[in-house]
C-alpha cells in the first residue's frame, strides 16, 4: 500500500459508504452521518497523538458545516502504552492481541467485558498445530531473509569503505610522487625521475610542459 496517499484512500472509503446510501427511491435528506475509522500499523498523520479525527468545518470560524463527515485515524505505532481511557485500552489490545492469552492479560483490559469477549473470539480463531508450524516457518524464513539482506549490506559497506581507503592511499601516493618529481625536474632527466617516483615518462614530460 502506498502510505503517502492513504489520506486520499480514507476519504474514498468514506465517500463510498456515504454515497452507497442513495439507493433507488432514497432522497438526499435521508443520508445519514458516516464515520470512517482507519486503524493503521504505520504513521500517516503529521500530528501528535495516535488518535486524530477530522470533520468538515469553516476555516475562519471553525464552525462545523455539516456533521455528516467524520474520519478518524488511529496509528498504532504512536500509541505510548497508556491505559487511561477506553480507547487507550482497545488500542493496547489491538496492538498486542497476538501476545495476550487468558492467562496473560492486563488487569486494565480484563475488567472490560467487550475486550475479554474479543480475546475469547480471537482464541477461538487460533491456528491448529499444522497451520501454526507453517506460519512460524514462514516467519523464520522472513527473519532469515531479512538477516541475509542486512549481512550483505554490511559486507557491501565494508567493501566500499576498504575500496575508499585503498583509493585514498593510492591518490596520496600519487600526489607525493608528483611533488617529488617536480622537485627533481631541474636536476635529473625524465627517465631517472620516472624510475625514482614510479610515474611514467609521459607523466614526467607533462610536468615539464613538453
């Protein structure tokens, strides 16, 4: 999914539900308020807080024009582990449901009947042993692939650094050879300077401007 354009997708989802109310014989006055809730495992909104809601308002007075549009974004990565509100607790459950069980469940969540029921439903949908083995094997393969890529990248970086060091050393040696050759131009012939510095005869001649 292209995360950069998710806001447009969210507005599209909202519009599909809202306009979907207009079936044959239904007038505009029968359209009902539509709320779109987007629960995301990536950051999409450039604002603080994991929960941001948007409505249709006048940009000058901030007065709501029509209460029919309401779009919410809940970004799980921004959640800071608080459990003060009901929404905090539900977001905590959504983010960590895979590690919770009836024997490992925070008190703040256990005291909410609807969240307890959600956990029971989730456990009832659990994978059987064969499916779990296949799932874990897939996860292991993905982790191994990720590790292999990271290792290759580190090796590439080290090779690049080494090549850079070698090129730097060679460049330094060449500059040193050129400096020595320039100092010898008035006292030695081109062939002798070439032998002593490692420069080619043509390079020495170039220093003389021949």
